[in-house]
């Protein structure tokens, strides 16, 4: 701890290099105002709610996921047990790389689904971010050993191509060509996750071996795909767009890094490929047939050109990852066409298709978005879809500096993200329906895509607490932490202390090296002012108001674009105090939502609550009045410490019964498969 404090003091005294403000992207869209997240090196989390979770994720989850990818697990699902008996072992994702490194091709033997390579890379990306925040030499050595096996597999191919499923099963169908299907093969998706892992691991460790593998693959892709006469190939699964953009940005920002690569780097080729992958969707047919390809339909957002799409459609994970890539490209290029498309996607997603917990994807068949306002309790709500929608919302916040995007990001991280992983950090939900009757978290899955995505989000989370531009600091999330900034050439340290999400009091200490004038924008959550959803998809009434003080003096709360802006000459010892109303509130839906009409949900702060039958016998018959009296209390010994909401409901006979509601993210942690409900029928008489 003493070392960390000394490091922070050096930062404050200006003796270390700070990140500097980057020029804002200039566009003709006046609604666009670019802000920047804060790098890992400049944020330290010390929070009552999040710090214990990070301890579990660092010590248990990241090792657990890598071990299970290696096949070191006891299956807990009948389908996996059956496969283990057939194979004589559990599946090992790394065995695929070893087989390819040995020169094997077309063996018709591959462990796991075609996207297993991508899950390895995603786990490395998430682990890299965690390493940047919490150095761990044992974990780093473990990853280095994996990287050596990955590099050996790539070195077996003269082109630098690496996708183990296609090499071992369909060597003549790279990228899904020649009768293949990249929606299943995931060649381009796996490649994108490799690119992302290479960039993140380099930034965390300074090591270039995996980045070099990613650059080789990026270069090869640029020789193979694009306008005629190259192959007309788009990613069968969204995600590579943002990933390759990160490679472009890395070399643009660090041109000297090119000398450390074993092959030439032309980053402009990467940006051109990103644009092709986005803009070629919907352009699958050519008049002369010379550059035609089969349409992937709305399932893969290929039903019409992306820049003409006004609603978010198809496979929810693919769609939200594509949307994130479109937004990231808008940020990089300042192209208003991309910004407008991202805006259309987000407005439709949040205004008509987002579930109260931040879940996405109403329909299990195709893991798809449903129609507008189709929000059934039994919806699919894949963990990965909510996480990718969270990344999308955060990118929109960077693009537009509007707090409503972080409202929805916050909805995801406190609800659907955390429900996807057990409190012990080693069991996971693939689906997160709002009514449960037997669904259990699993140790491992035949499609274990959610654990790596969880690691990606929790690894990235610290950098999203704050943001900045040339003369504003933004407080986006209420998480106990310290962050260092350089604004107008002056070093500034913010220290945030909070009991959130259980308590509404937040204190932000401001310590500039010298007294200087700038603005601090503090997000005022929409729910805290009676705006449960920016498009009124959900409604609630808040008991109590928002209080904002500077040095003990009340400041008017007049949010603009979701932020209360405080401009003054800041000096050492200045303190901002924000108090948010955390009393329980009842939530109803827009009248257009027929699937939960006449039902109520409970919330406090950003947390959505659920009723488990373990606490509520006869739960399915409960009826709750819209003016029910609700109480909230903290239970330190329950589910690692939570607020519970209590009150009275009526059973079918009209008899009053006591109920207890717990945070949605904690369901199934005391008794696996225990029935639960988020929405409760309203008692109208």
C-alpha cells in the first residue's frame, strides 16, 4: 500500500508522464462531442462493492476459465459428460493449436466448437486488462506459455493464417468460401479476437509476440478480402471491426512499434478493411456476379447496407458487437454516417428492445432481437449480448458525452453482467431470463462463450469510471477509486468514496497540483430524477431528490445531457458531495409492452430486484399494490452483503404475506435452480 501511495504522490507532483488530451474528432454532426476514457495506469479502485469481486475474478475466475479451456474440469452437464465418455477426456482448446503446429490438416478432429480459438483470445484479452491493474507473474507466465503454442501453430502455415477449426476440418474453406459458412466457422471472428488480444496483451506487458501473430494475420486478411478481385467476405460474427481498428490505432499512435514487428505494417490497410467489413454488409449481390456472395440475412446484419439500417436486428451478440465497431469507427474517423447509424441502433435497442436488467435478445431461436416492445419474461437474454450492449453504450458515451449512455451501461454491469457469474466466480449463466424455474449456473458449457466475455468487461471496467476532454473531467460511475488527470497542463487527482449501490452518498475529493479553473461533470442517473429509461420504455417514481454540494454548499442540480457541470477554480481540499435517492421504487412498462402488462418490478438505485421462492413460498400467486409500502435494509451476512427490499403482497385469497426481494444478480447462489421472478402481478383491487 505504501508503494501505491508513493506512486500516486509522484503522479500528483507531476513527476510521471500523464496521458494528454487528444484533439477532438471534428464532424459536422453538432450532437457529437468526443470524450476519452481514462487509461488503466491512471485509475485505482478501492470500493466496498467492487473490490471484493475483483479479488475473486483475479484469484479464481481468470484461472478457472483458462483451466477449463485446457480441459481441466469435471463436467456438470449431461451433454458434456457424454462427449467426455466418447473422447475419453474433456475438450482442450489448446490441443487444437498443438495439432496445427504439428502440421496436421483435414484430420476431421477438432476439440470444441469452431469459435474455441476466439474464446482463448478473448480470455487473454480480459486477463491482460486485469494484469494491467493487478500484476500477477504466475498468470503472466501462464499466458506466455499459451502464446508460444499459438505462435507455433501460426508458424506452421506459410501464409500466417491461423484458425484451427478450418485447418483441421475444412482446409479448403477459409473464411467460409468454397461452400463453407463463416457464420459457423468463425474464421474472421476468431481472427478479430486474436487482434484484440495482441493489442491488449502488448499494452499490459509490453510484450510483442502475440501482437506479431495478430499483425501477420491482419496482413494476410488484407491481401485476401476487399473489393474485386479480392474475396467478398464480411465477418460471420460482429466484433472483428472494432478489433482491427484497435490494431490500426495502436500503430498510428506508436509508429516506432513497427520496428519491433517481424513483418511490415501498413496501418492504413487495416482501417480500409474495417470500413469494408462494415459497408459491404447488404452489398452481397453484384450485377455481373463477379463479386457476389451469399447474403447472411438480418441474422448477421446483412439484410441491407449498414449505413441505411435504422433498427438493430438479428443475433443479439453479433448485432451489438457490430454496433460497437461502427461507433468506434465513427469516433476514429469523424464520419457522421457511422455516427448516425450507431445512433439509430442504440435508440432502437434501448427505447424498444432492452429488458429491465439490461438484457438483450428476446428470442432463443437464432439468439435474436425480437420485434419492438416484445419483452417476455422468459426471454433468452444471453450474458454475452448484455455485455456487448454495455460496450456499445460506453462507446456512445465517448462519442456524444451524454450521461444517458452510462445510465444503460450501469444497468448492464449491476444486473445482467453480474447475474452471469456466481459469487464464487466459477459458475456461469448463458441465459438470464426474468423468470426462472430450474435454470442453473454451470461450471462449463458446450458453448462457453460467456466466461471470456465477462472477463473482457470486468477487465475493462476501471477505465470507464471517469472520462475527460480538453477542459472537463467526467465522473461516469460511482465506484470508490482514485484517478489522475492532466487538464490545462495541471495535474489533478480525484478520489471518490462511496457506499454505492447500497447507499446514495458519494464524496469526490479534488486535488489539483495548483489552483486552476476547469469543469467537473458529475453524472446524474436518469432513474434518480424519475427517468427510468431515456425513451420511457420503463416508468418509475422516485421518493426523494438528488443533492449536490461543493465544500458543504448546496449546488443547483440542473443536468445537461445527463451531467451536472461544476465550473470553478479548483484548489486542494475541495470536495463534491452527491447524494442519490436509494429508496425502493416500483417500475412499470410502457403501454406498448404487452408481455408484462399489469406487472411491477422493484429497484433501488441501479439494482433491479428479484423474488426467489426460497424467501417467498407461494411466489407465483403474489399480487403487489402499486402503492405498496417498501422497506430496504442491509444484510451483511447474506449473499456477500446486500440490500434487501421487504414489504407485503397478497396471495390468491387476498391474505397479506410478507415478501423479501434480493438483487437480481444474486439469484441462484444459495440454491441452484431455485424459482424466481422479476415481474410480479399488480393487485388492482
